[in-house]
C-alpha cells in the first residue's frame, strides 16, 4: 500500500524515505496542498515500469499515420518546454482563463502566424 507524504515532509526526510523505498520496498505518494503530485518508487520498480511500457508500445504501435505522429511529437515537445518555462499549468489556470481573449478576437490567428 502506498503511503501519502506531504512535499514539506518529503523534503525534510528525503534520505529516510529513499532508504525505505530502496530497502523496505515502500512507495510514497507525494502531495502538495492535498493533491498527489508524484510517486517515490525504487529504481528497480521504475525500470520494470519502463520495460513494460516499451513492450506495450511495441505491441501496440501508434494508429496515427507517420506525419500525424511526427506533429504529435512536436506538440508534446513544445508542451514539455512550456512546462519548464512556466511551471505546472494547474498553478496558473485561473490566471490563464481570466486573460483569454474573446472568441471574436484575432489573437489566435496572430499566434498561429508567429509560430
């Protein structure tokens, strides 16, 4: 069973938590403000998940045509870069929605022309 730990507690007891994960087989769900943010697992378990994911990808290749798959990969890479620059989106969603222009604004057309 996973044990829930706040980010503050995890930060101050990280070495102890890592030891419990590595040598005690425990898992920890790290929460911020009561919301799950990440899971602390052993490297062995992580490698198992990675291997299983690779097998699943090989068994079920993308149904998208190559061009759409390439465009999807570009969009995902852009999303990752934006997350690095701006932080997690949930932290700023309210601010984001408040600043959206109305539908009849040419903002979206101008954005497409810039990219």
